[in-house]
C-alpha cells in the first residue's frame, strides 16, 4: 500500500466539518477595527460636526428667541404659532408650491422626451448626451443665474426676440406674472441629470416587448403607455422624488434674479429665500430655525406620501400583482 493510499484512507476517516465550522469566519482583530475607524474618521467628524450637530442646535433654537448676538431665550412653541399669522410666510409657501407643482413635472417630461430621442441609433450620440447633460453641472451656479437674468431683462436677448414676433416689450425680470415662468424655464433647462437616469432605464427595457406590441398593431403612443411607462415606473418614481425635494430647496436662482429682495411683488419669495431673510437679514435665528424644521417635516411627509402611493403605480420586474 502506497503512502498516497494511506493518506487518502486517513483523510476519509476524519469527520466532516460541521456547517458551523465551515461558516465560521475569523474575527477582525483590534488593529483592523482601529484602522477601519481611522479611515471613517473624516466622514464621522464631518457628519457630527457639520450635519448632526447643527441640526440638533437648530432644533433647540427653534424654541428660542435668538438674534445671533445674545444668549438664546426659551419661548416654547411661540415661533411655530407665529408662522401661521405671518402673511409673508404663507406667501412663501404659495410661491414654492406653484414652483414645485409646475417646474418638477415639466422638467421630468422634457428629460424623458430627450432620453427617448437619445435612445435611438444615430451618429455622435456621445456628444449629444454630454451636451444635454452639461446644464445640470452648471445650472444651479450663481454665474448661470446672472446670465439667465441678463437674458430676460428689458432689452435683453429674449426681449428683443419677442418684440420681433410682435410681443410687448419690457422684459421678464420686472414683471411679477413672468418671473415664475422664467424660473421654471431655468430649472427645465437643467434636465440633464434625470435625463441620464431615464436613458439608463430605457436601456433595460427589452426590445422584444416593443416588437411584440408592434406585431399586435399597437401604435407609438400605445407602446409608450403600456410598455415604456410601466417599465420605467421605478426610475420615474426615483426622479420624481429627487426633483421634488430639490424644488423645495430652490435658493440661488431666486436670490440672484430678484436681487436678493424676493420681488417683484413677492413673486420670487420662495421658502428658503424667506428663511434666509429672517435668519441672516433680520437676525431672527430662532424664527428661521422653526421655519427650517417645518420644511424638513413637510418634505418628510411628501416623501412618505410618495412611497405609500408608489404601491399603486410603480411596477418592479418580476413582481406579481
């Protein structure tokens, strides 16, 4: 009997390892744990010092009277009850609500339309994708808001073009009824980010579904409503939620276009802009903190509503209903 045979027989005599032994993994050593926390330290410091800490402080200040120069004075819920009697606060919610309800759907419609155009086979598709995405990278900057305002002022490029087609002159910046459309156009121009997400979702839709629908006589609109929309519903839900939250937080463009006044006639008095006025212009930091936490609660409620309603219209692949 050879040595190899003896080794094989001895190996077969040994008991097989139990599942607990095979699944047992070596525990990380203290040195590895310390190294992990060392790598996490910059993020943890940033989170606690720049995010969690200021949030807890603002929650306390929301129940105080604080002007940045003296010690906070506890006043309970007086700041929150004062909100309901503030006409400018209610106007800020009205302006923000109109912007969210109009700007977000129009932006997503434009993003989906362009994504469907870019989903076809054509030359130079990489260039066009980059060109349409570029506004999303710079659109929220102060410089773009300044350029946008210069385009829509009296005797600006837009005013000149509309006069050529017979529309009245005067620009859009100083007209209360035109400032909201101007800001909506600015946010729609920044459709690049949701467009890229829609385009990625369209790539996942099987071409066989469109071919089968076409064989059954379904037209372009029928294929869009019965195949594209249901298959894209998870992506649509993600974009809708994200863009709605972003719309509630509009500030830069409103501040620049209104020259930091919220005008004309309070037509650009968005919620975050009014919060800035109360906190850093009027030094009513306790009142501004209360406004900030109301905004957090409202966005949280909207998010919960979106997730609850998603069960009715969002369809995931392989999910039975």
